[in-house]
């Protein structure tokens, strides 16, 4: 079973778009041990994603979880996989060595040249210099690591340059999303800049692919793959299905945005998962009414309950910003795919497998 562990709900940063309700809560050793046992309880492999807040505030607990899971893995003869999302400010050599030894995937939250505008220490100081240094150390040890970019309206004019920067320092995987939630306002002029910057980034993605040095750029690549396969690879919603977050108190929720909401509490590390409640929630998931006749409905993030809740307060309602962003991305990805296919049909088919 895959679980996301909120080792701590605290963080050393104060990012302008943060949606986390930060508090100085830390998972107890007992909750941690029970969560590890629960991850192995369905008889399959176990997967733990260390998350927060900033998980590296509690680095020792991550080591402890890996020690416990190592023993459980031997006991049950099942593999265990680890992932971590970190802001990078506390990334130690000790952690990097252990991550490499355990095959942990690390995703670094790094906005590139937008970093100092949006991702700051609590003192207000920018984090660019520290996170750039951490990124270089990370890539030296784990070159397949992912950069997780968030574009906020106040920095979006630097988005394309940031994609190029992250590629230039060695990231082969760049995951990018716009900032969501009540702290950001995507006014029409900012959305226009976002569209222009995304087009510039898509051109760069195209050029790298044609030059034989491709990189994974999530906004465009997922939409191209959904065009080719007919499968919505962008559909990340797992509300009530998998990868459920475990809060510091041991309660298990449907997804990140629902933490602390009793209606979406789907179990705890002591009693396990409440299967009937999961099924009820999963069956509730449906295409929003406003999307039913849209030709993009199978390529859009419209049914991500977590994202919808963040944007509109309702799991079944897509925000106007999200709708226009999805349309812009799909058009751009389709143009990019057509250009790539025309320029090099064999290379295109070999890269995308179609
Ligand atoms: S690093 Fe993450 S949790 Fe911490 S303030 Fe920034 S967005 Fe929030
Ligand atoms: S593009 Fe808009 S209307 Fe179409 S499926 Fe997506 S959210 Fe719904």
C-alpha cells in the first residue's frame, strides 16, 4: 500500500502561495511505526512518500521509518519504495547517501529564477542560493530527481527562463503547475503572461527533443501523451483510492486538501483503512456538470477533487481559471505534437511510443 506520511506539519519556509495549514505538530514514533506496518498490511509492496510541511525538519524520523520498513520488508519478503518531496533547505549529505542507498526518489520544490520572489524563509530572505546549491548536490547523487516548479502570478514572467535554467543545471524531469488557492489571484493579464511563457517553454521543450536531448516537462508532455493514448495520464486524482495522506496524529485522509476534515477521514494507523467509506467516496467522484459536453473532458484535470476543493471549495466544481488553463495547455500541447511529428516523425514515434 502507498501512503504519504506527514512527518511534520511545520515548515522552515513561508512561501507566498503555500496552502499548507502549518502547525508545529510532529508524528510520534508510535504513529510512525504503525504507519510503516500498515503500508505492508495488504500483502503487496509498500510505498512511503515523506511529505509535510518540510519532512527534513524531522530527518531522524525518516531514517527510523526506513529502518523499520527494512525489517518489515525482510519479514514479509516484499519490496518497499520511498519518495520524498522537500524544499531542499535542510538537505544533508547523510540524507543523500541514505536516499541513494535505498533508491529513494527525491522531488525538489524549486521554482528556478522565480524562487526568491515566492519561496522565502520566515525572515523574508530568499532561498534561491541555498536551494540552487542543494539542487546541484542532489543531482550529483541522484541525477533522475525531479524539480517541482510552481508559477505564481507575481513571478510568472520568469517562468520560461526558469524552465531553461532548471534544465541547464541538470534536471531531466521538470514538473510545473500554476499556484492555486486563495492566496493567488490569476487576473486576466497574469493569465495572458502565463500563456505566453508556457508557449516559450513548450518551444524550448520541442527544441531539446529535436536536438536529441529531451527532458520531461509535465504540462506539455502529459497532454501530448493523453492525445496519443486516449488515456488521461494527467488524471492524478486518487481520492479514496490510493496514496492517502497520514496526518501526524495517525488519521488517514482521502487526499491532501481534506486533511482534518472528519467526512474525508478514511481510517487511521491503528484500525486501518475503512474500506466502505473509501468506496462511498470513490463512487461519488464524477465528471463536473459543466464539463460533460466539452471535447477536452478526457484530457483535463476537471475531476481532481483535491484541486477543485482548493480552488472552489467543492470537490465537484472546476474553477474558471483551471478551465481556461487546461484549454490553453491542450491547444499548446497539440500544436507542439504536430510540429514535432512534422519535423521528425520517426523520432516522435520512438519517443512517445506512437
Ligand atoms: S516549502 Fe511547502 S510547506 Fe513550506 S511554506 Fe513552502 S509551500 Fe508551504
Ligand atoms: S476544459 Fe473546462 S469545460 Fe472542458 S473538461 Fe476541462 S474544465 Fe471542463
